[in-house]
């Protein structure tokens, strides 16, 4: 129920920890000091497995297991890549971590590197986060000067450094293999899998890729113990999660909650201050825009991986977008369709062509030129695109539209006949 | 920008990558800081500095939204138009800016005096501050009302252009 703020130290401290001294004061680098030269890399990996930490970028794959997939006896250098390409609509948690608490990310990335025996960590950050990239640059320099990065870390014999690498504006680079392509200086287009990055990732070497929030959770897991983390929330997927909430809520922002402990209703109405007077929840995209949309009837669902899956949606990245009954669901779908059309990298034709068609059909609906056949046409397009592409972008484009048509069919039919004039937005002044 | 300047920018980070091709993106981003966009000559200089063919360099540059292969204004103003910001009035901000700068309401564009480019941006990750606006890649702020957004571009028009344009 309550906000926990125990994993991400700037939240616990209630202030930004952008200076190394401030981060040290808040318990920073204790985890790395306790591990280097003391704990065996395999034991550290096992601690990550036992913590039950799942990837916080969207797919939710268990972090420790992913690390265990890297070959132990490879003659190639190993790498850790931090996915800081946060671009999922409605998601802004990694931004907060990087601008308020860069050292905890660096410490987590170093712990992950030690656990797999990596030679270097890369932070691939989206180009639009230039400000956050500069905060990270400064943090890397400070950590290097203090001996937390570079050669022979804390005299343990472990050499490890971190590079901050800037993207240049492409949602697709959040997909792990597209990210690797981009980091290798190419167009950011996904690769065919397998081989998975754990076997052949960056420069063909074994590579562990994790999201900012995932890596940042590692230092407290080390200092407080994997069992402490595993005891937070549901057994299958424990821990805390940062939810970014935005849209038609009074107090948009990031909230750290224990998984399974808080319902969607509590997140919206208690933490995020609820809606404007007299408004009701119309639609919620609870895990970023690439998940099926849900309606008011699911507000009492606890926020955790299993419960959300149980009602047909997903926890995703935790980017929770709320729309009240002043909004138009068809317009919302059109806006998302435009997003995916713009961000499709063009490599797979079903996605390249399909996303354009989704947008075009929804546009004519919004214009009042929709036809009843369009519902069948969309469904047949979904069937032809879904599962026929290298990466999940196309499925991410389909999920919110397909679910919206199912849930709000009457709205779609009305809009097809009458069109949808632009509704009044929620302006800053209209917030109490 | 000439190849020597690009090489000097890359030299300190060269050792960080097992494959020199990783230097292409940092090189392109740096080359762009001079004019705010990449000319054919800039891309040829990146090719020379990194050792890859100009056609490969162009193929990379043309992929990314924030590498501009055509001239843009002195300042690039990106209006986030994705769902969260739309619910918070991004379309109204967009219309006001296009109107004010006299550019196409569908595609955006550069004002007649060449000072300001208005472009749509996909989710900028400032959804808690919607409707948000980013100026070049350096500063993102919000929430903006249409009136405040117009004031912002008027201030930008008068302000000196930064020496390096990180976009």
C-alpha cells in the first residue's frame, strides 16, 4: 500500500545524489566494496537469481537467469550493456534514476560486470536525454577518479570501465539487438535471434543487456541480501517497481511501490492524486503503450506481473497512462498508431506496411469516414502482421488497438459514423 | 566540419570500442554541432575520419531522427505529441507554435527567417511534465500552455545561438 522508497537511494534520501560524496553518505559503493575480492562471481550471480529480480525494461525476464546464460569459458571478452534508451510512451523512470542517482546505476552496472567477468560496461542512452547523459558523464569521471572504475578496482585485480554512448532518436534502439547494432555504429535495426546476445551480442561477444532500473536495483540486493529483496511482494516476481504515471491525473510522476502491494486504483487515486472533479477513468495503458488497454472494471487489480497478466494486459515498463472520460479512445489509438508507424525501422515489411495501414484506417475513422468493414480489415491486418516480424514492435502496435476495439467497440462504431472532434485537453491551469 | 577536428574529438574515446565502427555515431553527432545539420561535406569528413565509405555514413545518418541531413533552423523546437502529452494539450501547443512560426500544421518546418524549426517529437520521456517541449537536445521542460510555448520561441529567437548545437 504505502510507497516504499527503499531500493532507489535518491528516493530514500529524498534528494538528488549526483555528487559522489552524497551517494557514499547514503550507503553508496558499500555493495561493491563488500563484493570485490571477497565474493566469487558465481556466488554473486546466484544472489541475483535468488533475489527474483525481473528485468524492468518491459519483457520482465529474470535478471539472474539471463546473466547465467553467458558462457563461462568464452575466449571472447564479455560486456554488459545498460539499456537506457527509455522511449516507451508514458515511461520516465530511468530518466529520474539517471538524473538524480547516476552512481547507483554505475555501481549496479559494475556489480553486473563483476558477476559475469566483463571487461567493460556500456550505457546506451537515447539521444534526447542529452542532459542525463551529461550527468552520467560527470558521474563516470568522478567514479574513475575515486577508483570505482578503471584498472584494478579497489585493488581487487578487477579491471572495468564504463562508456556512455548516445543514440540519436530511434525508439527501435530500445530493442536489444537493434541497440547493439546502433552501438556498433550502424542503423538500428533488429537482428534475427538466435543467437541471443548472451552468446553473440556486442561485437559478436557474450553480452548481458539490462535496463537502467534493473541494474540500479543490484546494490541494495547485495547490501541487504537477496532474501530481503525476495521477501518483498509476491513470491514469483518480488521487489519494488517504479511506476511512471501520466495523462489525466492530478499528480503525474514516478512512484516506487512493492509489487503486488498496491492496486491500480490506489496508484491513480492515492499516489497520483486522482482525476479532475467529476471525471471517471475511461482507459488505462498500465505498462507503457505497447500493452493491451484496460478499463475502469480492472482498477482493483494489484500491480504485479502475474495479476496484470491475469486480466489480459502486462506490467511492461511500468509507464502507466491514464485517460479519463473526456478523452476519445479512437483518437488515443490513432496517436499510438502514428507513433509505431513513425518508429517502425522498416526492416520487416509486415511491420513497415502494417503500421502505416493501422494509422490510415484509424485516421479515416476519426475523420468520420470509417466503414464497418474497417473492423474486419484491421483484424485481418493484425493476423498478417502479428508474429511475423523480427522484433516485438509490430505486436506492440497491435496490442493497444486490438484490445481497445474489443473493449470499446461502441465508441469505435460511433466514431466511424460521426467522426471525433478534438476533445478539450487537461491543461496545467485546470489542475486544482 | 573537417576530418581533423572530428579525429581529434574521437581520439580520446577510440580505445573504448573493440570495433572502430562504433565511432561513427559519436562522429556524426559531433560533426552536426557545427552547423546544426550534416552537409554532404560533413558526412564525407566523417567517412574520412572513421575510415568507412561516404555511402555507409549517409546510410547511418539517414536512419536517425536526430541526425539532420537537410538544413534546419538555428534552434530546433521539438513538441512531444505522443499520448500522455496529447491528453495534456500537446496538439494545442503544436498548433499555436506552427501558427506563430508560419509553418505547415501537418509537418512543422522552419520559420521564414530561418531562426526556428518546429518539429513533432515522439515520446520524450517527460510525460509527467506534459505538454513538454525540448529545445535542441539539451533542455526539456513542461508543462507548457500554448501561450507559454509561444513566449518560449520568442525568447529563443532573440537569444544567441549556442556555439555547439547538440541535437
